């Protein structure tokens, strides 16, 4: 089996029906695992967001500062609103 083939793919050229069925089952189980593994998917999304944010900050430092202040203000407003609703 080729090492550059994704775990969720079935290799071509398998002529034995039993081996082909095993390969298809293995690929299907790997696909289910990838889809159901929410923490792993969240970690990948977080890494992509971090890389994107760093690239943005490198290209536009002042825009990154404005974005950070805006995000902090939005989070502060949400927390303030939640506390206000809770205390009423």
C-alpha cells in the first residue's frame, strides 16, 4: 500500500474480493472516525485560524490590533449582557 494514500481511500488494483472488501471496510471506518472525532477537527480548525490570524497580522499589523480590540469588546459585551440577564 502506498504511504501517500489517505486512510479514507481504497487502493486501486486489488483483485481479490475479500481483500477489496477489507480495504473498503477499513477506509469506511477511517472516514467515520475522521467525521466523528470532533476534538481533532476542532484542533485542526483552531490551527488553521491561528495560521490565518498570524498571516493577517504580518500583512496588516494595525488591522490586527483593531481586530483584536473589536473581538475583546464583543466578548466583553456578550459577558456583560449575560451577567445582566442573569442578575435580573
